[in-house]
């Protein structure tokens, strides 16, 4: 099982996944809505080939059956999908399972289940998700993580998600979360590979963001 990355890139296609992986992304979540199973599978197989070339983890959003069928590394389950316990029974111990949370109660509840990470959000408003849960903002993450620390609550790695742009990263990581999930801020950049590298560098505290026109950041994001 691959370790949980500090940067989760969420995409809808193999072409953008490859550009992001060229920039250093090692975790790709494929998220497709309103498509047939076969359409989802065809794109998933393309993304799997990309991930194989770059030794990146492939996570399938919402579709446990597809994750099993194509031999993905794991699945991300939303609050209305198959239960984490049922997914673990179906997939076995070697698959990564991530779940969506919006509140402290969600995190505590999910922490008792057989999962590997929690996607906590949304951080801010995003146009790529219908029926958006209440926004957390920096204060929400800080409050939740502090409570978990103060109560010594055991929990899987927490990944921030939802409309995150590069300038949010230092303060968000400063709350004590494990990492962040990004979609539009990378995929909508004029230089996808460069923007992915920027995110990785700032997460790892290697340097500041490149000051070039190619590093303009979009505020779009995704939450599953």
C-alpha cells in the first residue's frame, strides 16, 4: 500500500494527470460524474497507465466496484456512497480507502472505521461540487485539529480539500493537517506541470512560489 501523499491531485482525465505527474504529483484521484460505468472505466484505465509510468497512486472517486475491477490503489468514498466498512470487506486490506468529512463529529466517527485517510472540507466555496457542505475556512481546520490533539483522539491523516489555492497552503498546513487536495488550482493553470511543482515545493517548504505568468492560480477546486 502506497503512503498517503501530502498533495492529492483530483482530475477528470488522463492528459491532465500526466502533466501533473510530470510536475511531481504522486497521487491522482479520478473523479467523473454523470458518465456510464464503461466511460468511467475507459478513462480510469488511461489514468492507471499514467500513474504506472510515474509510480503514482490512483484513487477512484465514488466507485468501489471500478476501483476493484481495474486494480486501482484505492477509492475515495463520499458521505452518500458505500459505507467504509462495506468497502473494506469488498476490497480487502490492500486497498486505500479515503472518506469525506465536514465536521469534528464526522472525523471522530470515521476515525473508528477501517479507512486510511480523511478528506476534510470544503475549505472555501467551489463551483465544481453540487450540494456543498458548510465551509470550514482556516478556523474550522484549526479548531478540529486542536480538539483532536487536546483529546488525544487517534485519527487517520487529514487532507484539506475544497477551493484551495497555493497561497492557502502554509497556513492550512500550519493547522497540523497531513496534506491538501487540489483540482482547479493545478488543472486550470497555464503551466500544469509547473503549478504542480509549485504546490509540492511549498508543501515541503522548499521555496516560495515562482514569480512567473505561468504560475497564475485559479480559485477553482473540487470536493468529493
